[in-house]
C-alpha cells in the first residue's frame, strides 16, 4: 500500500502552498492523522483522516488516493482528498 509523508502530502494535494508551511504546521501540533497529532515525517495512507486545527476552527479531510507525483493540479484535488464535516 502506498503512503506519503504528511508534510509532502498536504503540499502535493494543494492543502498548503509550500512544504515548509505543512512542516511548520506539523511541528506546531495543529495537524492530526486519525485524531493523533502528526509529526512531519508521519506517513499518511488511503482512508486516513487528516484534521487541521486552524485558529478559526478545524477542517478534516479523508485521504482517497496518494499522489504519484510531487504535485497535482488543483482541479484534481477532489480525487485525492475529500473534505469531511467535523463531528
């Protein structure tokens, strides 16, 4: 099963603009995978739920597919992640 580092994944699927940003977010403890705080090197797999805790509230995504390339077109984002409503 394919996996990708969470910091690379957030950048690849256009959730963050740069990998450095996703790395900082992980180090700050605002990124969770399946309700556990994720370090930048944590692997993300299909089916995982990523939650990002912004100041204004949380956004959760379900991982549908792991990108084969470093970045994907923004128009294809919904093939890789699906935003899910937080409980």
